[in-house]
C-alpha cells in the first residue's frame, strides 16, 4: 500500500478537506493546528506530538550529497524518511528504494507522485504532497489508490463463439513486459470485459511478445487509469493503459505503439454467475488468448461453450469514458 500524505503546515482548510476526501493517510501540520485538523475528520496527524511524531516516527532530509543519501537509507530502516532532492531526479530514489528504506518522496504535483511510486517497479513507500491546487490533490489521491486498488473480477462461462468476416483490430504494444496471467480488460461494452492475455506465451508460430496485447476490434472498450475507459482505436503512443492480472491486481503501463490492421474476426460471448453478459470481437488467430481462473492463457481457437474465463462486469453507463448513472441497453 502506498501512503498519501498531504503537507498542510501552511494551514488551509480547503486543502485539508480535499486531501481527506481524496483518501489521504495523514496530514503534516504545525502542532498548534492539530485540534482543528481533528475536528475536520478522522485522520492521522504528523507533528511534534501527533499520531506520527517528528523525530521519533518521521524525519525529513534534503538530499544534497551522497552522505545525505546514506543517512536517509540508515534512518529509513526504523522510521519514515521524507526525502527532498534539490535537483529532483529518479536516481536518489532508486538508490534509497534499493536499500529497503521507508522513503516518502516530497512531491509538488501528481505527475511527480506517479513517477515516485513507480520507480524501480516497487516505488517509494509513499508521497508527501505540497500543493494548494485542489485538482492536483484529487489526481494524486486517484493515482495512489489506483496503484494499490484491485479490480473485482468475475468468472464467466462461454456461451457463444461465432466466426465473422474481415475487420480492423487493434494491437497494443506497451512499454512493459508482462507475465503469465496479465493482460488488459477489453469488451464490446464498458459494462462487460474479458481479461485478454498478453502475448508472453511461447509458441511454434511466432516469437513471444510479452509487451503486446492483441486486444480486439477498433470499437471495443478498454479500462484505463482513473476509473475510465477508452475505445481501442483512441489509444496512442504515450497514453497510459491498465494492465490487470488474474487476481485483479493492476499496474499502469505506457502505450508505446498501436497497430490497427485488417484481420479475420471472431465473436466471443459469455455470462457470469449473476447472468451478466460479456462479449468481445477479437482477431481469429491461435496467438489470441483469454485468461482462465488460474491465470493460464487459453487460445480462442481452443475455446468451447461451457469453458470458464476471467471477466469484469459493472453497471453500464459511460460518457466520454467517464462512469455515469443512466439506463443504457447495449447489445
């Protein structure tokens, strides 16, 4: 779990309430403001006599020299170390993360927070955000939550497989090598998606492409960060996409390239135990795979009615990718 701390030593009620609403784990304050903070909501405080005490539980270090880095690594073995770097780069955090220290990165916006929690894949233990920009506080809360949030996946039973004609399908090449059990959630509807497996599987026809997901037809939806969806045809180089594993763990990945090509297509439909429908049009090829409950990939050419695969369902209703509440009947 990544920690989200908000710096409110310069007291601002709007900043504090927004941080609370955005899921902040603690507020860094001046001692004289602790009572006021506690009146706003149930939240841990960081101050001289707070829930997390300065000096005892938390220390703050400016990284200016190699010795500062060594000190931070040593202190981080027993307490949280808030790290500031004058010339902010990834390198000091990489070294500190590798040491196993409990590092809280001092950041001023959501983009810096995102980089900090993804450094060396493991990332820092959390971030201390110093900003009065309420939108940036909200974005940071989403990013921190997204990093540890799990998708509620469902098991779906195949009900229909139908060969179609030629159409445009989308191949998403990410900047991340995926492992068995990982892929993207894709569906004809935003309310029902399959976990389409990555091409990390060795086979006699083509070399494995662990960074690639042959995701489906151009009209299909896929989940992206911040609880949004996008049409596959809208993805482009530099966009963020969402990698999901068979347990529901998620990871943000960068799209490196998108290829849209004409290929033979196949329709796959399934239903969950709660009778929720999932459907997707995919390329008809041996290398296209869905994901079984144990994380193993299953080629669509080997699928048959009654087989069980991993899916994701929610109530329908999206407007420009944002979830909304309205009545929609998608077929």
